[in-house]
C-alpha cells in the first residue's frame, strides 16, 4: 500500500502540472504542446508500475486504474483553483488563449479519468453491477459523482489488498495441495440454474479449490425438474464419473434443492456406494416457505404462463425437458416431507460423511438483491432465514454447521455459494470451502 500511495502522489503532481502546463509555461510557443504530450504519457503510463505483489495481471490493471482515479481526484481541485485564477487574469484580454488553456486542462484530466475508470470497470470484481451502474447514472451529477468516485476507489483498493493476501496464501501452500482429496468434488447446483462455464453458479469457489489441488466436476443436470427426475440425472452423472472415468467415488457439495436431489439419488437409485461424502449447503430439508407462497397465492393461470415461458427459454439453453412447476412443488414443506420420510437418513447415511451447512441474513436493508426482497416475507412465516429458506430447515445429517457473520449483511442464500462474487467482511467464502474440502482430505476421502 505504501508503494501504491507513493505512485498516487507522484501521478497526482504530474497530473496537476500536465493539466496546467499552458499557464505554467505561459506563451512559450509550441514547446508547451510537447510538454503536454510528454506529461500526459507519463501520468497515464506510470501507474502501471504501482502494483507490487504476487503476479496477477488483473490486480496490476486494477492498481493502475485506482492510481489514475486517485490522481485525478487530487489533481481536479488543484486544477480548478489554478484555472480559475488564470481565467480571471487573462479572460478579458485574450479570450481564445484563456479558453485554450481550460481546454487543455479538461482534456488532460479527462484522459486520466477514463484511463482509470475503464481499467477498474473491466478488471475489478468487487465493483459489481451495482457500483458500475451507479457510476454511470451519477457521473453527470455534481458532488454525487465525486462521492461515487471515492466509493469506487475505496472498493477497488480494498479488493487489491485482499486479493494480494489470498494470492500470497495460496502461493505459500501450493506444494501442500490441501484440497487434493482422494475422490473428486462434484458440485450440484440448485433450482433454476445450469452449470454454465460463464457465469459459474459457484462463483470463484471451484477455481480456488483447483488452485489448492482439487479435482472438480459438475452435476450437469437440468435447471428445473422434480426431485425424482433431477436425482435420476445426477445418479447417471455420478455413475459416469465413478465407473467410466474410474474415480470410484465422489465428494458431493450440493446447494439448495440440489441437496434434496442428492439424498433422493442415494436413497432411491442405488449410488450410495459411489458417494464418499455429501455436504448440503442451505438446502431446504424441511421445505421452503417461499415455494409454498408462490404456489398458494399466485393464480394458477399466471403460474402456468410463467412456467411455459421459463421452460421454453431453458430448452433453448440446453435443458432437455425443464419443468418449472414440478421443481417448485417439490420444494413446498408438505412435499419435501413426503419425499424424504421414507429415506430414514435424518441423522446421516451409513458409510457416507454427511455435513449440512446453514446461514442467515442479518439485515434485509444490507442484503443484496433479490434476497433483500424475499427475506422480509420469509421472516414473517418462518422467522430467521437466508432470503429463501428458514434456518430451521437447514439441519440434516450427523454434522450441522451454522455459519455466522456479525456484519449487518449476514450471509444469504446466494452469498454462501459466492454467486455475488463479493468479498464479504468477516466471511471469506473461498477459504471456507478450501477448509471444508481440506477436512475431507484429512478424513481420507
């Protein structure tokens, strides 16, 4: 950070000089043009050297953008003062000369600003869609644009330091391969999503595990289907990985409805001997009140219309036979009880390491969309929840872990799988999964 700040100060000084080069070298002819060009190149290229840390092109470009924006932020008021004095002195006598100096200042600062903002918009993860849109909308609003710029700079700088630390940690333990489990990891998604390469349903988690030695597979099942049909797809996928690819068994990490799908596949489709562990993450083992609401309160005509639209779109995206309503019905409290009551696995499955994970949102106002919209409704019906599922529904198996976060935000249904790609204060989601999988390795799984 010290190096980053030193470069910021140097670039800010250069930017101020560049923006005011015409008044500074007053009436020296064409020499001022070359001074302007050289200073512009220097102030826009020098920030590239501001990043010091583990090799990362993305972080280097973020650091470059942050230094440019901070230099702009500092140089802007300095230039405003200098130009005000200069214009006041020369504007009555030489209008074109005074206006040309102002134009040089605007061009100089504009180049620096756009250099920085384009870099952080392209390479920052933590800005997210929200900050990017706010930056665009507030860009032409005086004062508000500077406040937004400050928040963008702060967010990017925090991201740089956090990611540098993670790179250093991973570099230091690379040889240990702490996530190289005996059996590969199989990620199983929840309802209304597919295993696209981009965007990845599990955010940055799979790549983080792979950097630490894990072998990763995905369920590759449909986005919306009944628990029975999804389980059948997963059973076929698991048999392919264990038999055809020769891995013997898999360690499953399943989110939301995926946890129910996997329990059904093990209980009904005879794949128990191919599963070393099953970790369910925020799965509705006792049902989802939000699904009950959607099916009981929304008119059937609207339900069918939404389902037809969803099924049509998902067929084009690769689903063989999507069934939105069947998926929703199997998440209701009554239906989940009917599906699972015959399994006899409430306290875990013999021969399989069973772990269930849960979390909750602490404050609706601090949660991200769309969980902030659903959290209040679910809370009225079942109390504390993660935005979709009540905390009383998460526990299953012989090892239940409720993940707490003391921040106002808490950890939502989407946060727990890094869907938002945000670095949440007090909860390092990537390191959480690294530790979880390293436990499996220690157990010989």
